C-alpha cells in the first residue's frame, strides 16, 4: 500500500475550488478505472449544478462526485504529472479551474510493504465558534482519497493501512472506531482499528471478485462516549490481480456452414468470460485458433475475431462430399492476449459443412431394358438407378424422373423409391402387342431442389429405356357386343335366329378356330352351333314371357380358344321381340257386386290384354246371344277404350250369384276376342247402395274349396280334442299305478318324519309337531292300503279292530299323545298277547331304532331295577315277569 499524502490551505467561504493547486501522491503504476483523488468544490448556496471536466480526458476523468479516475493504465514518470480540473455551472456557464499535480511516490516504487514505515495520518476536521457572533468559521473538511489495496496480499497480517487521529487528542483522551461492511457489519473482522492509536489494519487477504470495494466510517469519541469529531468516510478499493483464467460458456461449440461458401462467410461465435476486472487488462480477453482438423483443402480455412470471438471463413473450397466436419481448438487469453503474463483456456468448435445441391444425379447406365406382357397395368417394367454425391435423403439428393420422349399416349409413369432413390418405370395403361411391340423412352433425372448456381446437368443425367412388349394369349371378343336382333314373337322352335361370332386378337399365334357355347339363357329358348356360332330357337319366342323386360330378351354366349392358357370371351345377344296379336283380352275384375234393384246397379269393368298397341285397345264389349236370359237381364255400355259398364236391364233381379259372360274384342289385325265370365253377386241394398244380406249371399256362394277347408278344420279340431282326452285318461292311470306301487319308506302320510339325527337335546327342540299329532280323522284304508304291511306285525291273524279313540284337537305335547294311546291299548281286551310293537297308526319306516323284539338281556341287567314294569299294565306283564321277578 503506497502512502497517500494531501495538503490544503484554509480559505474563506466562497464559491469555487478551495485551492488553486492540489497535489496528491499516488503509486507509480496506475490502472485503468483506478480512483486517484477527490477534488472538493464549495458552493455557498448549495443549489448550483456543477459539471466537472479534465484537460487530459484521455488519461483522467472526473466524476459528478468530484472523484478523479484514471482512464487507462500507465506508469507515472519521475516528474509530477499535471492537468487542469474544471468546474462549470450548468445554468450560468460560470467556470472555475484548479491545477492538479500527481507526483509519483518514490517510497512505494523502491520499497516493499514490509519495509514501509510511514503510515498516513488522517486528521478529523474541527469547528471553532465565536460566542459573540452567531456566524461560524469552519475548517475545511479533509477530502480522503480512496485507499487502494491489492487483492490476494500475502501479509503479514494484520497489515497497517492508515492512522486516524484528531488534533484534539492532545487535550482529551479519545477512542477511535470504524463501522461499515468489513468492520462491524458482514463480512465482519476484515478491518480493525486500534481504539487508542487509531491505527486501521486489514486482517486477511481480500478477493476483488467477491467484494471490489469497502466503504467504512471512522468515529472519534471521548471516554464518556461523547462524539468529539464528525465521522469521516474511508473508501478502500481492492486492486484486481490476474488470478482467474478465462472460462468458455460451453466446452464444445457447434456451428454450420454451407459447402461452397465464399471467404468471409460468418460461421459462429464463441464466448468466454473472465472473473477479473473487465475494465483492466486482467479481464480483457483475446481469441485465437490453435488448430484445425482436418487440414484439407487448406490448414487455415477459418479465422476468428480476436476480440468478439466471431468465426468466419477465410478460404474457398468447402466441399461436404470431401470433408463433412471441421474441428477447431479455440484459445482465450486474458491480459489482452499477452502470451507471457496472460492466463489461457481452450474450447472446441465443431463446424459441420452442410449440403447444397452441387452434385446432379447421374444414371449408372446410358440404357436400361425391361419387358412387360401385353394388357397388364400397374407393373414395374424397369428400375432406373442413379448416383448422387449429395447428402442422402435430403432435397438435394432425392431424385425426380421425367420422361422427355417415347411415350406420346402416356402409357408409362416413373415413380421414385424413397429408400433407394431408384426410378420405377410402371405401366399405367394397357399395351397391345399387335399394335406396339417395343417402346424406347427418354428419361431425365433431377433433384427436388435446383442445382447450385453455376452447376449444369451433365449428359449422365439423361438415359434411354427400351421396353419390349410380350405377346400373350388374349381373350376372344364378339363383334358387335352386344348384338341386337329384332324378331317377331311366335318364332317356332328350330328356326335360325342369327349368327353370333367372335374374333381372336392374337394374329401372330398359331391356334385353331374358336368354340362357342351358351352361358346364359333364362327362358332356354336358344342354342348356338359350337363351330360357326349360328343361333337357332329351341322354343317359341313369347314377348309376354316373364323373362322379357321392355320387349328385350338377353342371352349370353361364350367363345373359347385353345391357347396356352385357354382364354374365353363373352358376348350378349339382345333380341327385341315385336308384338303380334296372340293374346285375347280378358275382363277385370272377375267378381262384382250389385243391388237387386235397378238403381243403383252399375258395375265398372276393364279389359286387360297382354299385347301392346296396336294389338290391344280400344276394346269392343258385348253380351252373347245365348243364353237369352243374359241380354234380358243385363246390358253393357262401353265408356272408354278400355272400360265398360255392366248394369241390370230389368227393374228387379232376385238376390243370388250370377255368371255373366262378356265378349271382348281387341283392335289387332286380325282381331282377337274372348268370352270372359264375370261372377256378379246380386244382394239387397239399403238406401246408400250397400248390401244388407251379405252373410246370406256369401253363405250361398260358398264354393267347394271353401266347404272342404271348413270340414278339414272341424276334423282337425275333433282330433285334437280326442287326443287330449286320451292323454288325460292315461295320466290318471299312471298316477293310480304309481300310488299303488309306492314304497312304504316313501309314504309320508301321517307319519313321524325321519331326520337321521336326534338333535341337540333341550337346546334343539324347534320341531314341527304337527307331523306327530293324532291322525284319527284319516281313514285307515287310505293310510295303509292292502298289501302294505309292517315287518313286525303278525302275518296270520286278522287285523284287530281297535276302538275308536277320541280325536284330541292337536295335542301340544307328544307325551300326551303316547299316553292316550297306551291307555287305550291297556283297556283293549282284544289286544294280541304276543311281543310286538302295538300299532297305533302307521308311521312309516326308516327309524334308527329297531323293533322291541330285538332287545336281549345283557349281563348287566341284574344290576338294574325292573319293578316299574309291573306298573305298565297287562301289555308288559310278560316283561315284568321276566325281569321283575327277582333272582328267579
């Protein structure tokens, strides 16, 4: 740190610079942008707007705050550097000047920081008041130049910077302190001050890239903490050192340039940054190209602007087909590119040469050959191959083919295969071998985009295509097709109608004559001679046939050759049938209804003739002479060419059905007539002319068919009823037989149901006891039919007749039911004396308990008391004697 010395003189308050000459000692090495000193301009009213200027603007610049900065970096000479600082009032244009001298500090130039003994004293300004006068006299404030401190200093620390003191420290005991970022504010502890001596020191190395300057404020107070002096501002600028290398924004830069570009064509821009001061040499970068790969066609195809990093071409000869990509190593160096003191870094620039259409497509052969069978379409007959050195699958490589001659009728087209870029010659219209046996096409190949300027299509971009047509066996064809023949209907079978022949288009093939056959003949009226194609009739031609539409009958015939493979063709014969008067007219409708009185009794009828004009209407209507009753009872009047009206001639005709013959004659030549029967139903009518006895008339008029249909319906109905009765009787018999043959185990009438388990004791007594109630109301015979008997009953003696027991209405306990049965059995004198289960009522079989007859004495019987058997009555007397008799 070079000491900074400043001197000043006391001046009375007046507008302008406080001194005419201002001197400031600075270090010999001056950096661009470095603050050097602070000039003080005094304005008594404080409202003037002052603009500062320098007489050496290329070296020094004065800011609006009065700080003088170095515009560039230079070395001060041994002689003091002088320049004029001017101040101008922007409103009144009044100007003031002050001379500034900057002598170089020889101590800083010749000694190191360690040997530096002298530290600048910064003295607080002081104020003196006259008690008898309110006006005050103020000593001029110190203008403290910024303290310049290099970054990354190696110490030793703490390193003394400056000493702050007040001229009142001789009479008072003062304490000094500093505040601001770097002292008592983050980052704290960088700057410290001795509170007694006022010595300001830095405690560690500084980094300009983190904090470029520190703004501190120095304070002086007495021992009681009272402010003795006004605070002063101290600015510490961190001088930049070249401690950061340039860094590229990207390690790999990608750019493109079209092939064939002229020298000076812009390619791309690379950018690097340096964390050092950009206004100093430490941060001023320069670029250069270290290497180029490949080095063809020239090792210096590109250059770079050393300040901006713009890469441009400097040589011609960029050809993508030869070199598709260039790789450049770019170096950025600070210190304005100084190779000795500057720091460097490198990055890679990859430049891709993009394709332009500078290579036309060229055919691989001058002539291509192909062949195609005649009459075939959508067939590829030839592949045209081309080469193109441009980048594949780009508009400059994709080929388009154009026929310039040899196909005036447009029978061919050329498509491009998107993968191989080949031209596919395709037939789009049938070709006849007998007409054209060969085609010679001229084809030109082009790209989707025009060729680059100055490049022409070579002869290899045009080729010829020779296409041979192959003769094949073609189908015969009838001439004409269809063929129209006009013929009157009624032509008899076996008559020659016409000759329908075909032609074979294969004039250059050796084959026999054609053979003919019939393919379609809906009415089967025709036949064709297989050799000469003569068509004769096999039946009478009838225009009124259902197979004739609009007087036209169509038949299809087949002509076949014996070629390889055999081919055939079809032809249609259209026969336009002319009408003859071969159909007599008929009456329509066939039935009509009229009233038995004269009025109203008109019936409208129509004549129908399948023939057409002139063999149809107008028609003549008349009644026959016989029988005489027809004309006596009826009359007919024609009302138009096709219509007539039939009515009663007499006043009254008895109701009934009458057959009225009507003779109808057409207008043909010769005429055709017929007698048609009209069935007329005469009925009684009301005042509106509606029949009132239709039922009687209809019943009387039933025909034989209607009567047969009614009888058939009645017979079918009777058969159905008889079958139903027989089925019901058979069902009853099957039901009775099933009832007689039922298995006793399946008989569930009035018995105890078998569940195959005894339940869970008292906790499981939810049974339906209605099945165990006394079934006295049921007939015994119905319950137990003849032939069904229990196995433990006596098989010889007759069934005992038990007295009828009273029918207890649904006892609630099964025990009561059993006790009543037991009491009745004890009192029955007819009970058999044998050991068997007494049958109270048949309960069915299947009980898990066996008969009492199966009970045998056990060895443990003697240990039990059977005396209670004597209380069970005469029925158990035998058991009581056997078990209750004691030791006997």
